[in-house]
């Protein structure tokens, strides 16, 4: 019995080893682990469809999509949870706070781009990282598009929140 258990330790297809963490590519020197979470088809599909990893996008398009999402969801906490949440101009404060944070994020991205970042490495979840972030120009394109998208996303959230009654009247 003990020999059968010892023999099954090296077989990834054995049902007893399905929730065991393995080295990625079965090579422990890669320094990456293949777990049931990061190697599942659902997680791989989700991660590879995010704008940062979706194939065929330019760095500008990646930055625009990421910026729009961040600007849109950063507006809410500033407007509804910030210190001016009970004031008449809470939405304007939320817009300005979200734009300020997007500007800080853009400055951070620009600093990172100018630091000669290392090349993206392949992993279990993303076996083919995009070439968009291989150069300083790619990162700067991403950062400038992030600024445009972030401000645009915050403005859209501000518009929707400030004109909620009007939009609700139009829709019904």
C-alpha cells in the first residue's frame, strides 16, 4: 500500500494529486507554482481577456480601457464615502478626487516607464505576455491613454450620478 502511494506522487493525472501544487512546467527552477486556481481554465480565460493581456491591442488602447474602468470606479468612493458626502457638491468633490488620483497614477506609470522596467515574463496564467510593454514608448503610450481614459471615466460617472433623476425619467 505504501509503495502505491509513493508511486502516485509523481503522477499529475492521479486523482489523489488533483489539488497539489506543482512547479510550473514541472521544473522547480522556474520559481513559479501551478496551483488549482492559477492553472484553471476559467481563471486563465478571465486573466487573458483583461485589457493588459488581451492579444491584438495597442498600448494606447490598453491604457484607455484600464483608465476608463479606474476613473469610473474611483468616482464612487470619493463622492459617496468622502468627507463631503453630505454636502451639496459631493459629486463635484468626487469628480475632482477621482481626477486627482488618476493624475497621480499617471505620474507613477510615467516614472515606472522611465525606469527601464524588465521584460514581462511568461507564467502559468499568461503564457504569452504581450509585446506592448517591452519599451519605454509602450509604457508612455499606456500612461497617456490611462490619463485620458481615467478622466473620461470619472466624468461619465459624474454625469450619470448628477443626472440620475433625468436619466431615470427618460428610461421610465
